[in-house]
């Protein structure tokens, strides 16, 4: 798969339909960052009239996971990947269009190279942040990824 927005959103529909149905979409990707957006709507809403925390975590995790997948694909090697831990800090009600951004792509590439070089399992933390349409931070989402060359 070529890593562009269209192909990634088709991948979501096929392989992560719950995220797709909740409105999570890849917006932009480069070697250094990934941006995902989700709009607060009735089907992804909690009883407090904001975006359900699980939808926020789906969007945030996707920004990190896409960068890990991209780095692995471009290495032309087989590497297993899995989220080991996750921490979230919600700072404001998420309403409207929420933008999640991970800017750790270059560090992720280094970690993929490390996993391939050492042939040992490694783990590392990656951060994504979510912002509303006014630019206010709605949350910080940290994911501990594990990688192991096959």
C-alpha cells in the first residue's frame, strides 16, 4: 500500500471499520507527522455532549500507528508492532472538528531502524495531541509501542 490519505482512509474502512464509522479520517501524512480529524456528532458523543473518549483515543492512536506502519513499510523488512500501554489526559470537552497530530515520525523511523539493527524487541513512547477548531488543546495521548524484527 502506498501511504497517502486516500489509501489510508480506505484501509480504515476495510480494517478498522469502527473508527471509520465514528468519523475518524486521516487528513495529512509525511515522514515527520500525521494528522487525523474527527468531527463530534451524535454517534460518537458521550452523555455530556462531547466526543466520547474512545473516539478521541482512536484518532490519536491512528496518528502514531500510521507513522509506525509507514516507517516499517519503507524499511522493506518485516517488523511486528503492538501498543503496549496508553495514557490520556483530557483537558477540555471535545466538540466540533477535532484535529489529532503526532510529530514524532522521525523518532519513530529511528526506532524502527534500531529494532532492525538489534533484532531485539524495543518499546518507546509516542505522543499525539488533539485540538479543537479554536486551537485549544482537548487532550494529550501517549502510546507505548513495541517493535520486534521478524
